[in-house]
C-alpha cells in the first residue's frame, strides 16, 4: 500500500519498526532515519528479510533541508516522527515542503522552555489544509490512545461527558535504584513541571506532585497516583462536548520521587546551561548521559502497565460511568519486540495512526488531534496489534 519514513531510532522507534513489519500490506517499504545511523542499521538487521522492505538513512531532523532531501529521495507517503518533541516543527516544515502526511507522538516544546502546548503545531493548520496533507498529532498512548478512548466513549456511551480522569500506572520493576522508562530528559522535564487540571473552562495550576491519591488498578493493585499536567488535556478540553473537568494521574513510587527530589535539590534536573571546565553543559542532558538508556531496560523489567480513562457523564438523561483501559506486560512486550511496555504502548499506536492515514480512513487535510477522527477502526486495530482493551461500567472512582 505505501511507504513510511520513520524518524528516530530509539525505544519507541524500535517498536514502530517491528509493528510496521507485522503489517506489511500497509507498510510495504520503510526507511529508518536518525541522527545515529548505526542504531537504524541495528534495527534493520533485526527485521530485514520479511515482506516489508527496509532502508536506513542518516539525518539531522533539526535541519529542514536535510529532511527535504531525504524525503525527496525516499518518496514516502507518510513521515512517522518518533524522534524528540524538539524536532516536531522542522519535520512538519519538511512535510509541508514535500506535501507528505505527518504523524507524531508528543507535542512540540522548545528545548529551552519545559512547556507542553499545542499552539506551535496548531499554527500549521491552514498551511497543511492548503497543501492537502494530514498531520495527526499525538498518536502514542498518552497522548494518543487516551484521546481515542475519549472519542469512543463520546461516540458510543455518552450524550455528554462531564469528567475525564486519565490514569497511567506503571508497576514495572527494572531493578535499578533509579532510571526513567523513556527518554530521561523528556520524562524528568514532564514530572518536575507544575501540575494542572482543567475545570469549568480553565486550567488550574498545582505545585509539582502536590496532589496524591491511591487507586486500586485492575490487574496491578493499589498504587500512589499523582496529578500531573499532560498535553492531551489541552485538546480534549476543546474537542469533548460538555466537558467540565479533566485530570491526569500517574503512578510514582516513593523511591523514584526521593531520587528525583535529591537530583532536583542539587541542580541536576535544571535545563539552564552551566559552564563546566570551559564547556557549556545542560545539567539535565548530562544526567541523561549517566542514567541507564531506556532501551536497555527491556530485558530487566518485570510487571505490568495499566493506562486508561474513567468517564462520567450522561446518556438519555441518566448518569453513566465508563472505564476503558489497557494492561500491558513488560516481559511479554520484550519477548515480542525486544522492548519494555512503555516503548511498546507508544510505538503500537504510532504505527496504527500512520496506518489510519495511509489507508485513507483518517485522511483529511489539516492538523488534527487524535480524538477528532472516528475511533472505531483504531480501537479494532488496538486489539489486533497487541494492545487489547477492557471495559467497566462500575469502576472505583477518584474523589
Ligand atoms: P529515545 O531517546 O529513545 O529516542 C529518540 C531518538 O530520536 C533517538 O534515536 C535519537 O537519536 C533521535 N533524535 C534525537 N534528536 C535527533 C535529531 N536532531 N535528528 C535525528 N534524530 C534525532 O526516545 P523514545 O524513543 O523513548 O521517545 C521517542 C518519542 O516518543 C519522544 O518524542 C517521546 O516524547 C515520545 N513518547 C510519547 C509517549 C506517548 O505515550 N505519547 C510515551 C513515551 C514517549 P540518537 O540515537 O542519536 O540520540
């Protein structure tokens, strides 16, 4: 059916490549392109020889003209951006210049400001529309599947959704005293930022990790959950009819938070460059260099993730509560694709989102968040490609 250019060769990209190869009728040919070409070649070596043809390329995704040259050479039908959020705009610029569809898993943020907002990417709406190409934003798990779950709940179970609680639990244990499950720089920027939730038309800011509850997760058990800001709240607040309140919760162990507190207290999580023996270094980037590479956690991580959404609202004048979630086992993911569940739960939806656009199911000119499309074919694909979901109409609620 088509050709995909995959940019990035980290933990998530590894899963995207595996999943494209499991779907060769849609992904006939892929090119894995990243800054460090040896990582692309290592992925090709693992998967070459199947029905999907694989090429590799070296590219600096901060450089629009390098990207344009690569796109003109490979002629993809879609670009799957699984590099870092800093590269979103340059990759979107290259897609505009070459009129190729675009998918990503995280919203743009400037490297020098830890601020998660869609405004930069939404500013491309008219240009993508005029060029007749589709940009699908946030096709990971959260953002991503959480938006698809919201669209599915709205379509099938509610006239109006009033509250959404997004719950992201990771009960995996990698055996290290401290490591992050995906890119440490992005992860630490996210959890050290102020929290926020949406209520009655506006966002209310909270101090980092200041709101804590305990939730008893299906298949995992009780865990401490903390309120965080998360990017999908911004688009869901606009796209879900009648919404009054949205909160995002993530589990953290006391051990993780104690390490983070110490690193913060000594200045290691700062994104302000400092001068060290004549070199400008960013403490958080140095910390990333000494922490375990998330891609290396796969063989060590045991346990499960559970990510889902609890919706409350009304249907035919009656109150309705609906919980939809996926449970993913770190070791099963590793056996299947050689990665832990965090990369797996992001990479599978990235492939599915790209397949939705490539097959024409979600092809519409403009820039869209995932909940703006028909959720049904995506929900079917989640079941087929390794992220089956479960439903409950009587879940435990968060007060
Ligand atoms: P990694 O750090 O493992 O991989 C990032 C990859 O991008 C690396 O291969 C890196 O190259 C490459 N890269 C970085 N800068 C450039 C550049 N200038 N040009 C070309 N390639 C570049 O990250 P992950 O795989 O864990 O995460 C990938 C994306 O997924 C991130 O944007 C992250 O925010 C997002 N994500 C989304 C989630 C969701 O649920 N929506 C959950 C988890 C992650 P090199 O190897 O040279 O460093």
